[in-house]
C-alpha cells in the first residue's frame, strides 16, 4: 500500500470506513484489501494515477455504500453463520428495483385485462419489497417504493373491482329469478 494514497482514493476509503459495521481490527484489514485492489487496478494501466483513471476504477468498484454492504454480507456472524441475505451478486441486486418497477408498470397497463393486472401487481409488490430490503441507494429505494405502490394499489383495486362486478352480475332478484345486472324482457 502506498504511503499516501491519491486524495480521491482516500475519500472513497473514508466513505467506506464510515459505512462499515465491522470491529476496528477487521475494518483496517478490509480497507487495506480494498486499497490494494484499487492500486493494482491503477497500476495495470502503466500510467500515473490521474484523476480520471482513479474515478474510472472507483466507479467500476461501485458506490461506497454498495462496497460496504457487500463486505457486511460476506462477514461471518457471531452465531458462526454467514449473513442472512442471499448470495446474490451486487449487479443483480441493483437490477431488482428496475425489474420490480417493470412489473408495476405492467400491472398499471394490464388493468384492461384483470388477471394480468393482479398477477403483475402481486409480483411487483413482492419484488419491490425484496428490492427495498437490499437497496443501498436512494434511487433504488425510490424505484422499490414506486413498484410496491403501483403493484399493491393496482392488484388491490382490480381484486375489489372483480369482486364487485361478480357480486353485481350474480345478485339474483329472488322474485323473478333474473339477474339484477342484466336487462331481460318479460311479457
């Protein structure tokens, strides 16, 4: 590890350090690992560590929040097991809010065909909740909440509308035996 890291690298490492929940001894080891990985990546280019090169490497690593969360997921728990979160790559976790929002939009558009709206709404609701639990950025949380609201509202309203429609069309008039919802001619 270099004696004095690039200022952008130091800011990045400080941001990760603030977000790590590991004990101080583990934090130092984690930060050394990340720092040496950054320096290896910068030395691959063979040029001096310009601000642009450093930004490129740091962007490839991900946000400090995501890196800290990834290290927290890998950290053994006191009970001897690993973190309760599933072993899903950071890349696929970052796509989950977008997928949830896609199902939310499908639910809204699918309202013209109620079975699609209900299924897409429930999937958006469940996927949105899962995505919200794993979100590390505000934009991912916003996408997750939007998917939850779209999916939940559309699924609920569609179910209520179908129940009402079913009740309306099957509510028989006891006197005539005809459906109240249908017009019949009697002579």
